[in-house]
C-alpha cells in the first residue's frame, strides 16, 4: 500500500480520518459512491471540503493511487468529484487509480479552486 507522504491525517480537531496507518490484511475497504444529502451536518460538509482541498493540493488533475487514503472519506466523493482513472478500476484495491473530475469538483467546492 502506497503511503502518501505529506497528506494530512485527519480534519484538525475532529475524528474525521483522511488516511489510514496500515493496510487491512483482508484487502482495502470497498469504495462505493455515497449519496450526500442536503441535511448533512456542517462538520461533515467541512470534512468533504477540506479533504477535496487536500486532494487538489497534493495531486492536482493528475491520476493518483488510492494507497492509504481513507476509503470512507473517498466514498463521499466517488462518482462525482473523484472518478476512476482507468477502465479496469477495482474498488477493493489499494493500487486503484483515481483522478479528480475538475469540472464537477469546481462546481461542488468552488472555495477550493478560488486560491
């Protein structure tokens, strides 16, 4: 499992993880697109915003390996702002390649791209 050095471990002041410390012997947590409802808590929305900001700063528009990025946190963005980078995408692989769909990410998180 690739460890993304320099990537923040969590949202400061919370228990919202952005990376995991070590891989699961049974394999990676399956990535599934989770529905984001309008009534989500402000802290949940903040975690999505900060995570997207970290992804953008760390990888930009280039494809990136899932590695030690938290599967639960990725699942909140999967299928919208984060999409598979290859046709043979395996949602249960630490080696799965992903990329940011810049147009959708910019529409969902304009604050990230104003900088």
